[in-house]
């Protein structure tokens, strides 16, 4: 038992001592080969306009995700099978989405001001909703998610 505790303590100390090596400079702190999840694109702003954006859709997506996860876990435990997890996940997603939608409507501040920004990149236009009004021709980098959603917008 003493050897196990001593080994864990030694491993922890070595980890803390060498963990700073990868984080020095511009490194992200990854170790070994990493999988690239999304690639940043570069573009520039061609137009902006101030709009009100509904926050309820965000609540629906969050509720559906949480509900699906909880339903899959519960369904998998009850049925002890993949089919139970799948059915539980679908039921959880629907219930969670409905709860998220209702909670999004009930919230006081259901709308938020944003700037609908059209970004041009590689001869294609993308629409993003930004918190700040940026001038035309501002260069940006961004990530395109499912359904052409723009996230991780940074100034270049």
C-alpha cells in the first residue's frame, strides 16, 4: 500500500514538474498527436446591421442535449441495453428540448441585441451574430459549425 501511495505521489510531482514544458511560449499544452476538430477560415466583413436575436433557440438546443444525455444514461441503466439507451436518449431529447423552450420563453430577457454580420470568405458569404459592431473590411478568422453556424470569431 505504501508503494502505491509513493508511486502516485512521485507521478504527480513529475507531472507538475514537466507539465509546464508544453505550455511555455505559444503551445496549447497538447501532448502527442492531436485530432483537429475544426479548421479556422479567414475572411472579411462586408456588412453589418443591428438586430434582436432570440435566446430561446439556445435554450432549446441546450435542453435537448442535456435531456438526451440524461435519457440515454437512464434508459441504458433501466434496460441494460443499447436499445434502451437510444430510446431513452430520444425521449430525453424531446422532453429536454420542450423544457428548454419553455424556460427560454419564461426568462425575462428573452432577446439580446447583436450585430448581424456578413463575412466573405473564399467567394462565399457567411452570417454571424456578433456582440460588437465591427467596421466593413475588418479581417476575421472563424470556425464554421453544422448548419453554417459561425463560432470562435477572432480579429486578425
